C-alpha cells in the first residue's frame, strides 16, 4: 500500500539541463494511515535526475519554444448545470501545433462545479493535468500560481469599465474550476506553423462541453445507446481566443476572459477556418477514459492498482446515479431512430445556446517561453550613453536682412583696411612703437604716394568693386530701395543720406579693428528653471547649502518678478533656520502680489516664529478673507488662534475648514464617481488575499494598483512649492484591501501638514500633527507616521524616525514613499545593505515614489560602492531619463569607466561637466579617461581643474596619481 506520493517536474531536462537535483515534497495518500496519525508531518524526497545527453539539441532549444496553457475557470455557467442528475465531466479542449504540421489536442478534463459563494482565492496554485495522482497536495505545481490582476490589463474580452460589475458578480456565482496547466514543446517547424496560423486566422477555438460520467463496472449499455452517446456532445460550446497579440514584439503571454458561444460548424469555420470539432474527433478516446480503459497521456497502473477512498466513493455514486438516469430516461427511446436523432439534435442546440443566455466566459492563460517576435531589450537600447545625451541648444540662426547687410559691410571695410595697411608697410615700412609721432608733412606725402600706388596698380578699383556688393545689400535690405527714383532731387537726397550712413559705419568698423578687445569667453548654457530647482534640491540633500543657495539665487536673478522663486528660496532659508532671511524672501514675494494667499500664510508663519503676533494675525486673517474656500488658510488660522489661547476663535476656524473640506469631497464624489467605482471593484477582487501573500517578495495581485494616501511626500521632496492640493488629490476613503483596515480619511490637519512640509515650517507641522493625533478615532494613519518620520529625519533623530517608519510600514507596506523614506534613513546611518533593499523595493513598485530622483542617486551610489557597475549604470540612466543632472551623468560616467566603456564614459562626463563645470569629481574622472586614451594635454588640464576646485575624495585622488605615474604624464609638476 502506498503511503505517500511526490511529483517531480522534469521540465529542466527539456530546457537543456542534463542533470538536476530537487527536494520534492512528499504528500500523504488519502488511504495512508500516516495521514491520520501525523497530519502535521512534512516529508520530502531528494531526487536526482540525469541523462547521458541533452534531450534537445542546441538548435532545437534555441529555435524551438515551450507553450503552456492554463485553464482557470468558466464563470456564469448555465443554471442547467445544477448537479441534480448523474455525475458530469466538464471538459475543454484546443489544438496547437507541436511537431511540424501535426496538431496536438490539449484536453482539460474533470472540471469542478462550484456553487455560488466566495470567490476563488488569489494567488492560488496551478494544478497538474495528471490522472494518477492520489495525494491531494501533490496536484499543485510548485512555484506556479494563478496571479489574477486588474481586468483592464487583460487581453481578452469583458475588460472594459462597463464589464467590471458583471465580472465581479460572476466570480462569486456558480462556476466550473479547472486551475490546470498543460505544457507542450514546439519544435522549430511548429513555431513557424504557429506564427503562420496566427497570421492567417487570429481566432483559435477552445471547445467546452459536459459529458455524463459512465462506469463499466455496473450497468451495461447497448450498442445502439453507446453509438448515440458517442455521437452526442452535450452543452457543446466554443470560445474564440484572439491569438494576434502573440505576434506583437516581445509579447509572451495573453490572459483574459473569453465569451462562450454555442458550437455551430458554420460559425466556427468562418471565424477560425477549422472544419472539424476537436471534441467530436476525441469522443471515442474520451469514452475510453471515462470507462477506465485509458488515461490521457499517463500510465494508469498505479491508480488501477490501489484506488483511493475518494475514487471508490465517486465510482459507487456515479453507478447509482447512472442507473437512476437510465430508468427515468428509458421512455423516449421507444421512438423511431430518425425522430430520436432529430430530437437529440434540437435538444443539443437548445442546450448549447444557454451559454449565450447565461453570459458564460472562460478565463485562461496562454504563455510562451520566448516571444514569437523578439523585441530589443531596454539594456540594448540604453547601452550607449550618447543615445541618452539630450540635444544641445541649436546653433544660433543665421542673421539676415538689414543686420546681415551691415555686418557684411563691416567685414569688407576691415578687410580693405588691412590690405591698405599692408600696402603702407610695403612702401614705408613698419614704424617702431617708441619712435614717437610722425611729422604732418611727412604723413601727407606718404598719403599722396599711397594713393598714387593704389590708383596706378588698379587696387583702388578692386577695393571699390569689393565694396559695391555690400553697399547694394544695404540699399536693398536697410533702405528697401529696389526701384528707380522718380526725380533727381530724391536721388541726390538719398545719396547724401546713404553717404553719411556709410561713413559712420566705416568708422565703427575701423574702431572695432584698431581697438579690438579680447574675445569674450563662450557663453555658458542657460539653465532652465526646472534644472536649477533640481540642482538646488540635490545640493540640499547632500548638505552643500552654499551651492544650493547659489542655485536659488541664480533662479531669482533670471526672473526677479517670479513669486515662486522667492518662496522656494524662503523655504530653503527655513530649512537652515535662517528665519530673518526667510522673512525677507516671503515679503519680497508678497510685494510682487499682495493678494497671493500662500505668501500671506508664509509671512504669517514666519511672523509667529519671530514672535510678531500682531503681524501674524493680520496675515492669517487677510488670507482667509482673500480665499474663503482655502482649507489650509482656515486651518493655519485656527492653529495660530490656539497658540494665542483664543480657543473659541480656533474652534470656529477649524469648523470652517472642515466645512470646506466636506464641500470639496462632495465635489470630488460627483466629478469622479465613476473612477471610485473602478477602485472599489479592484478592492473587492483582491479582498480574499492575506496580507502575507501581498508582500513584495510574494506574488502580487491587482491590489498594487491601489493608490497610496496623498500627502505622503518624503522630507526630501517636502519643499516642492505648489498650490494647495486640488480636489483630485484628496485621499481616498475606501478601505485598504491590503491591511484589512479602513484608512483614515484626509483631514484638515493633514491638508495643512502637506502644505507646511513643502516649505519646512516644522513648528506648525508639529502643531498640526498633534491635532491629527487627537482627532483620530482609532490609531494614527500611515500618512501621520510618515510625516512625523520626515520631521525626525530633518532633525537627524534617527531612532524616533525608525520607530515612525516601522509603524507606517505596518499600516501600509505597499506605499513606495514609506520604503523610500526608510531607505533614506538607512543611507544616512550608513546601513547601506538595508538601504539597498529598501531602494530596490521602491524601484520595483508599480507606482513611483515622490522622490524617485534621490532614490536613484542613492541606490546608484550603493551599487558603485558594492562594485555592481552594471546595475549602477542602469539606475543612473533611469535617473537621467526622468531628471538629468550633473550627479546623474557623473554616476553614469563612473559606472562606464569602471566597465571600461571609455567612449560612453567620456560622453556622460562631458554632459555632467556641461551642467556643472565646478564639480571636481567630474574633472578627476575626465582626467582618468584622458589618461586611458593617451591624451596628455587634456589630461593635464582636467587634473589642473580637479585640484583647483579642491578634490576632496582622497581615494579618487590616489587613483589619479597612480594612473599618472603608470602612464608617465598627466601631472605637470613632475
């Protein structure tokens, strides 16, 4: 008697391996006494499998493919499927090319009919299609799960917004569940046939049916009855699967819901170009399998030798139900054969049509190991750094019109003057500078001789002809004279005006030639507002406050009338606790627009910090009057009143703010009602998941699309100056499908905190958080702990920050902002491995964190320290793609240099130098690249600037000196 059973997956042998060892779990057979004696015992078999040579050749492995088809379930099945009659076998089948042009049917049998109730759990394991497995636990395929996902991401039908409600209802109603995966190897010829078939006909039929289970042990059927049974297929339906997505580049998988229709030969032929039904062709084989005379693709010796208890009970039940079915259905068989065949045909069509009435649909997945049409990988597209280099500013356009004509005239005057000066030097020689002034009579005599020489040699006429074209252009382009003059007086007047202008311009050209100043340096590339803001934020994070202040001042110098620039600079000053300077900035912004509400609020906040309470009261009151609908203005006004012990006025302000918030949320619900319905549907679909199944290391579901609560911006992005959060950014009040608890709705205090964190008003942040803590009915929200952690991180209170982040993760562990903030904490504490894990988890989330730029920078630097240069390059390239800066391109350059990709390294470092030519580290790596390329002059220049700018990285400086000694150049001092 077998005690246990283990199933071994031999797929590695088809994937090119000749041997492998696996620890296969051993599951107790239902008839084994060990199942009842020790149900908690866990056993496993260590199995080693080896072959003398690979089962597939290299060409078969590279040109072939593996196809797997997973049939999950049929939903919204007809009511006639209610199990009142004999035991039924629910089957589905489709054909795929396997070896050349030969097609192999994939038959899914023994579907389980489930009545309405709870939905199928997600994720859930896929099952083997083997028929000789006696241990229930051995049916599950290891490490293979049905993941589910959002309806909108599916490839089939019923994936629109209007179908969501029907899908949700159908998943909890009567259904047939298979959850079975079948695999098939496609040789190179079959792969070509598969692509050809899909191109010829995009729809492939998947047939479904229901057949009564018969047994050969009891109840003999006549040959006529058996022939009728073999010809009939009850509830014969077909689903048309659109396979065309598999011909898209890089697509290896399609999954979705497909409607089931009644099987009609003409319709199937029209849509799929197939003339025969697979189930009809397999009907005799299916009959043999049902009667126990055969097993689909596997040996049945074990199952026949020792039948399980469940198999024996099912067999006896099927026999009893079959006898009852035969007794109750014997009357119609006295009819003639023609009438019986016609009635059976009509009955079959009427039964098949119930699929459409019920809205039945199949959910299945078709997956390939390799895409039929390969797609270039992202690594290949981003391999060369130069492809990622943004284009330089275009060359200045060629000047035309009057300006161009005058410039050409100046050039000709300068050219002629140089030629005349050369003639003078040939005639009279060059006068030494210390000789003194020449006599006037001598100059006149030299002038006369020079004129004679020019006229006699013809050079005078050559010079005049040279100027003629430039003068004509001035006449046409500047004076717009292209036609003859009407009178001689007009002509003479124009000549006088033109002569005066030409003489003046001649003097201008001669002055430029004789008193030419040194050429000005090449103009620096003008940074955009977004670039300067990003560079300032990078400097703040790196605690280079002097450089950050410089960038803020550059923004203001570009546009002193921009209110936002002054507010940003004031927020930076608050970060440095320079309250007086912040007050100057905020007041400067308010002077530009006295009705700017945010400037008023910030002036009031700074006035409170400086204990100028009368001024603060005026600012807050003015803000509430100018914008009565501002939630933040009323909330901050209430906090100020409470600070002044005016609790009645504070309560009134808070009440007014709550009214504004309720009105805002009501507008939201009316505007985005449809969007909330979609979010609610996604929550219902994922409600059956346990929290531990949704951890990032586990198998995710559609719940990853749930948006985190707004206002959860990390401290590193807390200074982004924006208006108060619009209605679309209000936090959702839906229940969290992950934590199983209801997230706290957005309150007036969290709205205020969101505004205050952007401008580093930490004193008011703590006041608002205290009110938020008191106003909560239950425990605080994840947004509360995240904001508190940000304030602690700004003050470098790492222990308290870690406690807050742990609470935030416990409440909402799928929030990328929380993990990013924890990564920043670990990075500052130099716990690089923990920071690396947090940052990698943040990057792997579907939704980006608010400060992904600094996540990329920190993760890239960790990769560089761990010498994982390939990963560092990819991360820095992602940062360059989203928000390029000197530091991102420097990271790309360092990674490429370590990978010995010198061309890409130089391109990246040059781009970094263009964005910031005062970074000593950039110059140092440019020097290393030039040393590798044997460019002595450039290497020395780069080294000079690296030392001049004060390179502080001693390790890099030692590496640079070692390279200079090794190559023998690069340092002019030796």
